[in-house]
């Protein structure tokens, strides 16, 4: 799999917040943004898998506290 370039124009305040969050994790802003996008993509794919499983097996039993 190759790589591509994505260029974004973002507001100064947002960039500062991204820098702050990335620095807390010892990451570059680029790595932080990519990691965040990958995590969100995983969450979306996981939710889709859960929904497909429920359609196949039926909804799971509700949890009773």
C-alpha cells in the first residue's frame, strides 16, 4: 500500500490544540491526526460488524443490572 498527500487548511486555534494534544503524546501533529482518523475508522467498521452480527444472530439479550 502506498501513501498519498492530503493538504488541509485549518484555523490557527485548531492547529494549536492539535499541537498540544500531539505533544502530550510525544507525537507529531501529522501522526496524531492520522492515528485519530484510523481510530475513528476502526470504530465505524466495528459498529458495522456488530450491526451485521445482530442481523445474522438476532439482537443480544439486554443486560439486567
